[in-house]
C-alpha cells in the first residue's frame, strides 16, 4: 500500500473505531461484535507500524496503552480546580439556598451526582485531547495524558464542529463496581491482596507509569463541568448536556442522573432520591452536588478562598444498617492471632448483603458489651469490610448471653496468651493448631513468598486434611502420584503444575525465603533487610537478641521473635529439611550501596509517588545508605512526601520540626 492510500485508510479506520468506541462506552449501544472491533483495531495497528510517521497521538490504538511515563510533569491549570464546601443536613442546604437568594434573588439550581473518584481536567484544543491533568493543589496538577487516553469514555477527538477552540473539561475518574470486582478477582487469583476501595485504587491507577497496565484495569470517567471563554450556553445544565454531542458521556436527565430545581424542595427531592437509590448505580457516589445553573449568576456570586459560593456538596452519611447478631466466632490466623468476627442476620448494606463484620479484638468486644441476639449497627465507610459500630441497648432480648472472649483456643483448646502492649490474643500452640498450620503453609506458597503456582488456600487445606502436608517441608516431598491419589478434582495437569511449582521455588531468593518462613513480625520488608544485613541463614540462627537489634530495622520485639523461632526444635527440623530440599539459604549477590549520600539519615516516606513505587523509593533510600522508618519522631531526618500525604502526618512533622521534602527534591538529593 502506498503512503497516500495508507493515510486515507488510517483516517477511515480511526473514525470507524472511535465511532464504535463511542457507541459502546458512551451510548452503551454497540453495533458490532468485540471480534469485529478487534479486527479493525488490528488493521490500524499494523498500518501505523508500517507508516509510523502517519500515526496520530490521538489514534484509538493509543487507548491500549504502552507508553511508559518516567515522571509526570507538573502543569498549571488554566482555570483553577476548586473544591466544594460540604454539607450534611437539610438545614445546611437551606442555608446555602438562603445565602444565594439573598445575594441574587430566586434562581435555577442544577443537581448532579457527586462521583466518588479522582478529579481530572481534560484540555481540548481544536477538538483534540491535548492534555489530561490531575487536580494537584488546584492551581497545578500532574500531566497524566498517556494514562487518560486509555479511558474509553473520554473522546480523543471531539465530534461535531461547534465546540470551543480551547476548552477544559472537568470530570471524575472512577472504577465502576463491576470493574473493581473484576480487578480484585484477578488479584486474588495472583495471590495478591485485594484493593480495599475503588476510589483509592482509581487514584493509584492514574499514577501508574505503565499506561498499558492502566488500560488493562479499565478506568471510567464521568464529566461534570466545562471551562472555556466560549461556551455555547450560559446555562451549566445545557452545556453539560451539549457535551454529549461532542462525544462525552453525560448524565441522563431521564434517569435523574442530573436535575434542575427552583427551590429547596426540588433540591431535597433529588438528594433524598439518591440517598436511598445510590446503590443501584454502577459506581460509588458520596453525595449530591448542587450548583447555580446560570454562569453569569455564578460569576456574580463569586468564590470564597477555596470554594465557589455558587455550589455546595451534600454528603451522604456513611451507610449503616441494623441487624441481629447471631453469633461471634473467633478465627485463628497464621501467627495464632485470634480475631473475633460477628456473624449477622444477613442485611443489605451499601449494595451488598452483609453476613459478617469485623470486631478486631477483645477490647472492641468488651467496649461494645455484645450479647448474642443484640441488634447491632453495622457500617461501611468507604472500605469493603463492614464493622460493628454500636448496639441498640433497648432492643436487647431478656436473658441474652454476653459474648466473652475465650480463654482457650477455639481450634485446639490451648490457653490463649496476650502479650503486653498488644491488642491481640494469641494461641501459642503453633505446631499443632490446625488453622495456624494451614495458614502458615498458605503464606509460604503465596506469590510474594515462595510463589508456588497451583497451590491456593483450599488446596492447602485439602493436602493437610489428607495428611500429605503437615508443614512446609512436606511440600518438597509431594509426588504427582500422591496428588492424583486424592481423586476428585485432580488431573495429571494440575498435579504436575503443583510438583513443578514446588520444584521451581527452589530458585526463590533468600530474602523471600526468609519472609516465607512466617516468623512473627518479620514482614516482607524486614525480611529483605535482615537477609541483606546478615547474608545467610546460619549466621542469622547464631545471632542473639542484642546482636539482632543492631540491624537497623530490628527492635526488641522482632529480635525476640526471631530468637524464639530458631530456638524451637520443631522449626529447626523443618529448616534442615528445607535446606536438604535445596532452598536458597544465602543471598546470592551482595549489592553494594549506590552511594552513601543518605548515610546516617532516618527517613519517613508518605503518600504516592510519581517516579517510584512505595517499595522502589524505600529500596532507593537503602541503596544510598539511608534508613527507612515507619513513623515520624524527633529522630527523623526528613520526610519524603508524595501526593496525598495525610494532614495528620504533615502536622506531626511540623510540630517536631522535621523537614518535609517532595519527590523532586529527593531525586536531586541522591543525584539521580
Ligand atoms: S464540581 C467548583 N461536580 O468533588 C466546583 N465536583 O470537592 C468543582 N466531584 O474535586 C467541582 N462529582 O472531584 C463537581 N458533580 C460534581 C462532582 C464533583 C464529584 C468531586 C470533584 C471535586 C470534589 C469537590
């Protein structure tokens, strides 16, 4: 194909693909199959590969990502991104309406959903998406265009012709619940911790450096505002709806996703509707936003220091529900920690049926003074796991039994212990208590530990029940024949996968092996640091409490736990078998420090970073001789603050006079 021909075909394909994207993601009315769509996309990709200079930065092929952004440049917003003042009651909304009317007389209001996600600003020039920027501090934000392009609900080129030449479109990037669940399912399959809530996950995803990963995760976008000197209408409502013609997904008035009202009653009707119906939506909202519709009236009302006088957010209460406490069970974890869990009469809460809720520890049980049969209040506040927050004492049935934290392990009967200063109770019978054994094995095989494929929680329990695996060393004696002998559910393929997975784990580095052993208080990072500090397991085994405490991450609690672990004859026997099985018991190469620029510094990291993952920044600090510490104290040399460092931490640093530096300053400091 010649160039000219290719140019025409590329334009044609781009238009066609974007038309189908729009039909699928904005109109929810696809007209071709996914297969046919992929076919078109593939043809375009091939053409662009053959004629790279003809590829457009806003080509629909860019939506699958691939660009790696090393750092996100900070750019100013042409129009500041303001925040809203919040209200929580009808009275506060009434005061808002009264204030507006006192200033400008009666006027029209627009009500919108308050999407619970991450604010972004999209700049369009001549109908082309040129930039996607985070809110940042409201004045300037980070440019994350490559990631934004992967969001299919965002048009890369505007449709029609009557859009302003220059325009900023404001909206919220979210995960729909369905997409979020899908992502977490995948993570569970990969042995990774599921994410706790869609909002934070959306924020983290937008800051990923690999846009292909962003594309895979499937973010979504809802728009709620336009900024330009040449908007088509003086009505905010009309402008938002007009954006539909330009290719944006806009809220449907028929479904009450946006509404108009003349007074408080109309506003409250919209709010009340969504307070009760919000769980039917495909994404989380945390309230309703009320805005004055007329842009000239908005201007007249003006701004306060931080937020406009022409808008207010009504925030919904954290979802609560009343239900009956049927029972409290006490779960025993890998380390023997005993966690009380409430079993509830199933109740619908925030869109899901809740049957269990966390009670954390004995103190919480005592504080709530729970009785079986109590009517309890459960709450879901942003997080996925609900909690019991209170008891309706008036509803308590006569002669109800108080819940007592057990003295003995509910699984093996051993008396529980509670270490001083800790909230948890423990079952000390670590070698014989069944759930401790199986969870330890589950921990051992997990991805961040020995990374053994084909073994999950259920399989481990099955192997334990069948008597094939009673400790982690037994894994290395498993044979395909034994697994096939288990019968149902086992085939040659799955049996081979497990045996091969176990064999492959012999190559897992010592740092991970040490973590996999599941020594109490020795998490992933601590294990890594200890492994690098001591070099091999024999040295570690020979170290006493004091010697251990000389390792920078090791305090008395960790040191004691390590000494106890290696002193137990049962553990020693297992370790010797693991050694014979050929596991890595020494670090392979000792990486020397990159520099000693941070030697002697104790550094706290907080927030999300552009150029580093959380682990990455910690490793970099260590590579330059610094020490990472978890909490701010007078000994802290400085804090490296990423985005959204919590205000409490910031205040603490200020109070103790600890300097806070940002990522760029940190990068300059280490000279990278
Ligand atoms: S309007 C000046 N409308 O809430 C008004 N914001 O604190 C600027 N949000 O950062 C915002 N849904 O991320 C507006 N329908 C909506 C919204 C909305 C969610 C977020 C937005 C903003 C925060 C306000």
